[in-house]
């Protein structure tokens, strides 16, 4: 996908959802497009987001839905939790597939192989390098956890 392909795809899908009167998809896609638009005008000047930035917005939106679903589920509001989960799943369809635990472990091992003397003091540096490889296909907290475990184990 190029610079605006993701946004164009979201817009096209919104149009077809509206034509097919799929209310749920229409509402969710409108919210996602609004979040991207808000990000484009955030900061000193309006700008076009890169694909990675658009994906970061979608990941954030998806994560917010999942967190809300947990809160609703904990409060006994199953119908609201289900709606939030369904929104997250719809958003996730526009993101690259997440890495498997094995794929993430392999990336962590490869980055650590390039830094044989790394200690927990350099954890931030290693996490940054792993995140550059992962390109948003794994949660930052999970990356940090795997790097910490690998550094502690080495």
C-alpha cells in the first residue's frame, strides 16, 4: 500500500458500507477516518500521514476498543463489550497481520545477535531496534517484555 492507499481503501469501504446500509461498518469506518483526519491536523501544520502513521492510528483505535471491551465486560455490560470487540476486529482487518510469538522471538534473537554485549542497561536501544524491524506488527509492551526476558536470560 502506498501513502494514501489505506485511507482510500477505508473511504471506499465506507462508501460501500453506506450503500449496503451496513450501519455498524459505516459508524466504525467514520470514526477511524475521523481519527486519521484528527492526526493529520495535529501539530504545527496539517500534513499527509505516512502509511506507518496511518497504521499507528488504526492500532491505537483498535487497542482503545479492546480496552473498553474489557472494562465493559468487567462491569457486566456484555452487549457493549461485544460491540467494542467487533469494532476492533473490523479495524484490525486494515492492519498487517500481527507477528506470531515465534516470529517475534526470531526478530529479538536476530537483533540481539547484532549486539552480543547488550545488557539490561541497553534495553531501550534493543527495543527500539526490534520495533524498527517489527514495524507495528506487535504491541510495544510485548516487544519490551520479550527483549527483557532475552537480555535477562543471556
